[in-house]
C-alpha cells in the first residue's frame, strides 16, 4: 500500500493531496467513533444511573436505551462531543491536534475552517471533556508530595456589551496581564498546586487574595490522605490545614540549609506560567478550564502515546455538561467582591 502511495503522490496536485489528507483524517475519525460506540454506554448520561435497557433505534439506525432511573431515552452519542455538532469528526480531530499544541484561537479556527466564536466554544467543550479524563490526585499514607500557591491577576475579560443590568465593576486596565502580578491583593486569584513524587499534579482555583486555613483544607481533602507527608513553604496556614486532615508537614529549606526542597512544585509553577502566557490573559471565569487543560497536558508529558489521538478518543467517548447557550450565564468566581454573581 505504501509503495502505491509513493507512486501516486507525485502525480497529484497540491489541492488533490490536501483533499486526500482531509479524507484520511475523516476516515480515522469515523473509525474511532465506531470503536468507541461499539462498547455501548456504561451509565445514563442524564442521571448517571447504571440500569437501562434497549429501546429501539434512532433515525440513523443507532441503538437507543431507556434509563431505569429517570425514564429518559438516550443513545451512545447523547451529551457527547458530536451529539449536536454540525462539524464533522475530522474537524474535531483537527481541533484536538490544535489543543495538544496549545495553538491560538485564530490559528485553530483557520486550520479547522471555522469561525472564531465556534473555535472558542470547541476549546471549552474539549476542556470540559479533558477535566473528566484527568487522573485523580491521591497521596496515601507514607507517600510524599509538595504543595504551594501561585498568584495571577484577576481578569474580567468578556463581552460586556450584552451584560444588561451588569456592567464592568471597575475601570478597564490599560494592559491586562494574567502572568505578572500587580495591583491590589484582593484583585489577585490564588491557585493551589501540588505534585507528588510520582509526577501526578493538580491545579485548583483556591480563593481571592491570600488563602485561609479553610480554603486549603477544603481543596486538599480527598487528595491528601491521613498519614501522607507534605512539603510546603513557610506559610502559617499549611501546618494547621494539614494537621486537621491528619497529614504530616515539613517546610522547605532556608538559606541556613534547614528543611526540605520544593523544587518540583516550583518547576510546575514555571511550566504553568509558560502555558498561560501565550493566551495573553485568561478570564478568571474560564481559568479552571485552562488549569484542567494544563494538567491534562502534564499527564502525557513523559508519555510516548500520540496525544492528539488520545485526546480525540477521550473526547468522543466523554460527555459535557454546559451547553453553548448556557456559557454566557456561567457564574463568575468570587463575584461577591464586586457585588455581582454573573457576567456575560
């Protein structure tokens, strides 16, 4: 087959080669879709119930099921990536490749032949899928990890012309920047990060300004188990928060040489800032999506797997929650500081 292709390719024009490549991508995408749907759903996408029975076929002859919990019918594509999308599987597969390479929206839209707003929606839909495919961060008894916070500026970017009764609560900044921290401490967002000795990591939006004992404790519950050993900086909140969940604590070394190093989590901060910098300011309302995206990339940092195909395979078998219509009304985190709950 390869010999035939080598003989055929020189005879094709550039346009014909591009068309052949598009057909190949579409064929690979369809093959992955068929393989993912062949196993059938494991739970109802509406309520999560595992009890369901076959309920005829849809217009495209796809198998449908009836849920025993909520009594609603569904197919293998319900609430899936391609469920209500007019784009082909090849377009989504191309966009998955753009996500792996962390390309800009304009470049992604150009490669996938979509408009800018559709590319924005595709990015956040894939971020939702990636969040559900993240490996859980767990540090058990006797295991060690490092935690620390990094700070970014609050970013209120978005379309304020459709805000209705809600308006921008402060004067717009001349040059917004989510990387170099400046301004009031109450207008900064704290991100709690952690990394284990095995390389597993997490990044969570923690709070506005300086984190409290309650903030840290709430985020570490379920991640750090009783008997684990955690290294951190000299922030006074860490020992008390870790003691409340039964974990041990040790502090990083000072100039005198006492303590333990936290180089792994500092390196994680550096990679996170490098990841966020090309986006030129991430809206605080969408920051969690970008953190999930970063953690997903970190999972495959040392893997030999084809990340583009892995992401697309995860995407077509994953589900989403937020519809395109509901994205503008997503609650703004920590909006009580500005006396607002949502912005558009």
